[in-house]
C-alpha cells in the first residue's frame, strides 16, 4: 500500500510514468469506514452508562461474551458514582447484546483509611478483561480488573481515586455466569500499594515492583491498571498500564502459567512508553487502555492515545505485534507503526475491544460526553484489523 501511494504521488507531478510513456492513473482512495453505531445492551436502561468493552468467544460457543463497566449512582452520596462489572452476550456478531443479569463485581461501601476516613468511600471495580482459556481441562473463564477505593472530598468538591488502596483482581470460573460467585484473588500491585490493605483478602500474590525491580523493568510502577489477556498453550499473556507518576508510564507485559501459580509470572518487556506518543501526534501525552487481539493473520496491540494532563482518550491505534514473548510491536526507524487508527468524534473516546467473531460490530469503542452529568456508551465502529 505504501508503494502505491508513492507511485501515485510521483506520477501526479510528471507527464508520463512507466517505460511506455503512457499516463498511469492513481488508484482510487479506499472508501471511508461506515459511521459508528451506538450499541445498546438489552436488560439495561437505554441510557445506561457503560464503558470498557472486553469481548471474547470460546471455540464452539455460539455466543460472544463481553465484560464491561457499568456506572450507577450511589445511595450513599449523590456525588460519588459506583463503577461495577457486568457481562453481556451476543449471538449476532456483536450487532446486539443482552445483559446476563447481576454484577460480576459490585461496588461496595467502604471506610477509607486515614486521612480519608471521614469521607464517603466506595470500592470501585473497572477496566475489566474477560477471556477464555481452553488450555486447561474443561476450559476456564478468566476475569481481570482494577479494584480500588474512591472517595468524595467535600472540601474540594473532587473525587479522590485512592490507588494506594487497590490492586489487579482475578476471578476464575467454569462459565461466565460462575464468575459472579468465584473467589477473588488479589493478584498484582505496584509500589504505591499500602500494606493496610492486607486486611482485605490478605497480602497480594505478586508485588511486581519487588519481583522485577529497577526502572527498566517494573520497579518504578506505582500502580498497575487496565489489564488485558491473551491465552496460548505457552501460558497467559497479560498486558497492563504501568503508571509511573510524573515519569509518565508504559504498556508492560508479563506471562503467567494457566493457574497464575506463585512464582509463575515473568516480565517480558514494554510494548510502548508514554514518551513515544508525541512522536505520533504532538498533542498526545501517552498511551492507555491496551488490548491484545489474535486474528488469523497476526497478533495485535490496540492502545488508546491520551491527551493532556487529564489523559483524555483520543480513539484507538492498532499495531502489529512482532513478538509476544519480547513484548515488541512492528517499528520503522525506531517508531511504532500504526496500521489502523480509530478516531470517533466526541469528548472522550477509547478503550477499544475486539474479538474476530464480531463480524457485525467490528472493533467496539467506548465513548463519553462531558455534560452534567457525564454520559458513557459503546459504539460499533465496523472497523476491522487488517487481514494480511
């Protein structure tokens, strides 16, 4: 495709192109992608606030399953929303969805440790990732998500996201429905984690900043969020956003065994660092919301570029993975190569999800509008990863 583009550019400035001396017409431009379509989830209100799509289909299953975030008002304080995890299913390639009923992880009232103990607080459950692992007897369903405390500060009128009181959680079950009652495991934490949280579910299983020290690895990661998963016979590949505070962050990758056994997780490397974003677009400040996708032709990393100090989401970028085992994407001149980009209009768009069985919806993207109150929704982009 790149060669055709340059041929057309050169020929446009010459009277002839090619040995015969005849004019060569430039190939027609590809048709624009169709307009995105708003998705609704049956069983929820038409204006339900939903985000963070994570679709997957198990081999032989006629349904596509998708975990997602569901934002609801609290009864504790109207200024503090709940973020919960739900699951929906589709039997028509992602054109329509039906909620499975009930929360998989549900926000709960909490007392935040000092100095926030007098503030209204809730356990928040967001940025989930659902996947199916066929490489164990009978198969298993895996859910990863970020659990942390949120509190409302009446003095400033602001929401406090207390990431020091949080972790990447894990549930494993024999079916999607079974995840709601499956025990939670406190899987990954970074250096910001406070040991006071050991009173909830015990200590973390993997203190990644201790296991893989040094800024070149995971030692400088304050918090891990936005976990995504890709399974293979070799193990479970997990990619997370490593937040490093003022230093920005990076998209880091690990591989664990299929049971997430103690000592089984290894650090593979970093797909991207936030500092690379400005090289693709001078207004971008970093990368967020990774997604791992395997198609018949390639493995893909999908990421959301962010803008400004508030990390406003600006669509999604698809990059071909060169190696899962070294966490590398295709590069040219050292810069990551973007093969497809999705940039819907709106205030806040990103956190894309995709599974090859989404033949009707294509890649699903989250969108938000900044109003009073803000609104969240999902769009079927009808854009697909390149098939080559």
